[in-house]
C-alpha cells in the first residue's frame, strides 16, 4: 500500500533511539525526507547516518533539547532553511523519571512539564502556521498507555501524558478545517532502552532481576510479550500519511491488549 509519503518532510523528535528512531526508519523507508533531533549530537548524527545508509533517504540531524524554546526555534528554522517546510511533526521526548508523589520535588515537576508537555506545545507552535497555509499537515504525539490506565510509580508520566492528550484533542478540532490532523499513539511495554531502564528501577525496588520484572509485565499482556518498535512505527507511518486523512483527534494504543478499557 502506497502511503503517499514520498518527499513529505517529517520532523521526528528524540529520534536517536527507541520509538523515535523506529518511526524515523519507517518514514524514511516510505520515501519521506527527515529532520531528526535529540540532545546528543553524537547519537543523532549516528542515527541519521545509519538511516540514510539503510534506506537511501535524505536525513538531516540537529542536536536540540526540546524542553528549551530556543532549541526548538533553532531546529524548526534549520528544517525550513534546508528542507523548505515541515509537513509532518512527530513529537516525542525521553520519559520523565519514575517515582511516587512524595519523593518528587517541585523542580522535578517543572522539568518534566517542560520536557513532556511544553516540548509538544512549542514544536506545534513552530510548525503549525506553515501546515495551515499549505492546508495539509500531520501532527502525531507519542504518549503512553498510562493515559488510559495509569501505571504505578510513574506519576509524572501519567499526569503529563494526559495533559498532552488534552492539548492534542482540543487542537485537532481547531485545525481540522485546514487539512491538519492531530493524533496520539499510546505505546505499551515495548522493547526499548526506556523500558529496559524502567525495568531496572522497578526491579531494584523489589529486589528481583530486571528479567524477572519484565516477565511480570509480559504476564499482564494478552499477547504475552513486549512489543517491537517496528510494530509501533508501522501505525505511526499510517497516521501521518495521506491514507489517514479522515482520522483526527484520537489516541490509539499499541499495547498487545494490555489496556482493559472498552474504549
């Protein structure tokens, strides 16, 4: 199936590893032109080079901290100058730290808000005018299954991913008349570095090995396994494509059936 992504320009945040990297690889394979960012210049340049070599796509990279407005402005200006426009925005950021309410400081709450909510808001602020002017755009936010079913010991992520969802759902109605769609994907437990790090933290609290903790997760998933990043990326590519032109304002889980809710 041709997704109509050839020569579309996509900005993928936090793309040096994990789900962001997987989405970037999938879009490149579909013929999109890419602008990637992460905080580590070395890591994002390496990822861009590898994706370009594997897919033959044009892939640009720039180190940027998406919790900083100045870095986001620099990133989007770089994209406009080098690629002419941004058609597709995939917002993403490293997850905030695990922890319970009484163990988290005000500074940690503010930092997590900048990283998780502010980054999405400011990235959209920078690219939306061009999308509206061209009457075509795709905004996709990587959130979490915690939006539907909060995860213990992740109060920062649970709270702020929900805020991103509220922002996106409201924005979707505002920009729909301009041919711009806004959707969220809620990843479940997927085999990424982030999930491995969480497993390590949780396992230490319970005095078990990370492998034992992951096995507990897998027992809660009807498919009895963690997801693979490529499975997540396949849906992401569809949602930012021409084929998904009538899908907006929704949040879709990729979780192997973990969420128990009916809708």
